[in-house]
């Protein structure tokens, strides 16, 4: 029986003590290989509850080796079964908070690019108790997709702080890519930021400002340089 088959068998019976003991018995080389196998071949086959319980057990054994397994959440996102309300998630948060609090944000950073809806991102923040808007922004700024730009804008609206908005814009400007520049244009126009040290090609009309956060599709429409549908 291969290590992958043994791991799969232990997980299927929820034999967490057995899984932990098996991982302990692996050589350094075998453990490095198992980290990849868990992330790429085992976790992507598990239903939601078993996914989080397995990830919890692996991270409890060796956080640095298995925390990247959270990126395997993409299959739950794809089939619409992702659920952060399970007990495994709560236990995972409590474990990380108690043993390495910085890993909570690290895990969210890894997971965010795999999420596809505002509800999923909100669910992640709630489950891992990322309640401070500035901390949320720091996580959102590490992702580079339309959803993160949309949520950056919505979070800035909640904060209503031009200083914070400017800092976000400066972080986005550093990316030096067209998508980030367009996002900055939206933020700049909405918050009236006139002192940004960069030139932007996207022009936002005054009437468009009331439509920017109407919904995600409208935001992306404007982000693409198109006029909103009235």
C-alpha cells in the first residue's frame, strides 16, 4: 500500500491519531512529498466537512508543511459546497490563534484567490475572525482579481477614510499593471483623491460614481472602461 493509499484510508475512517502517527513515521523526503500529495491529490477529493477536519489534523501535526493545503479549497468553490460554518473550521481557527496567530491572515491570503463570490469572502473573514476593516484590506490587496478590487472599494466606503484610501491606491499603483491602475481610477474619483503620483487613462464620469458599487457586474463593467447600463 502506498503512502497516499494509507493516508486516504485513515482519512476515510477519520482516524486522526493514526494519520498523525503515520506522518510522524515519514522521513523528511517522504514528508515533503506527502505535503504535495495532500494538497494536489488528497484534499481536492474530500467533501467539505472532511476537508476541513483533514486540514486541521495535518496543520496540527506540522503547520509550515501543510498550511498551503488550504488552496485545495478551489474544488469546494467550484462545486458550490464550500461551507465555513463547520466545526472543523472553528477548530482550525482556534488552533492557529493559539499556536501562531499570524497564520490566520496567511491562510486567508492563500485562500482568497480561490474564492469567487462576495459571500464566500465574507464567510472566510467571519470564520477566521478577520473583523477589522484595515486588516481585511491588507488581505484583499494581496489578491489580483476583480472580486478583490470590488471588495477593496466596498470596504473603503465603510471606513470613509481618505488616508486609508490613498494608501490602498499607492499599494495598487506599485503593481504597474492596467487592471490595478483602473481600480485606482475608480477609488480616486469616488474619494476625490487628487494627489496620487501617477497618470491614469481611465476617465470616470460624475454620474458613474453612484453606480460603481451597485453590484459586482456593474463594477467590473466600469473597471473595464465601459459605461454603466442605466
